[in-house]
C-alpha cells in the first residue's frame, strides 16, 4: 500500500463508537492559529491535513490521552472565546506556553 492510499484509508476509517478511546490530542500550528483535534496516529493526521492546506503546518504539541473525544471537547470548550473557525483557534501566547509545558490534558487547566 503506498503512502497516499494509507493516508486516505486512515481518513475514511469510521470512528469507533465506544465510550472512550485512547490516543493523542494534537495541537497543529499554522501561522498564528492552532488546530486542536484527536487521533491515534499524529504523523498521519498531520500529513492528511497538510495535503489540503497551502501553508506549512507544524506539530506544536501532542499529548497522550485515555479519552480523545472527551479531552478534545474540554479544550474546545475551554478555548471557545479564541475560536476562529471550527477546530482552529487563535490563543494568547500564555496559553501556548502552558501547552508546551503540559504532559497531560489536566495540566492545561491548572
């Protein structure tokens, strides 16, 4: 299977409807904006997003989690006032510093 086919299969893969799934919350940066999402394979997700974006995307941080959907929702709600569109946010530098120093999702909210 070539790389493109692998990426497309990952994007098309249906989400498991269990109460919780482990993986990663990712923070992807594009200029002054941060996209917050979840995946079990960060590098594949970054590659898939980059395909549709004319600007360079950089992985700012990824944090392991035991419940991706819950933790993504917590961060989206916490940053609602910084939302630009969908899962893209323009957060203050202080929040970015907190993310860089966090090893768990809970540390973001301290």
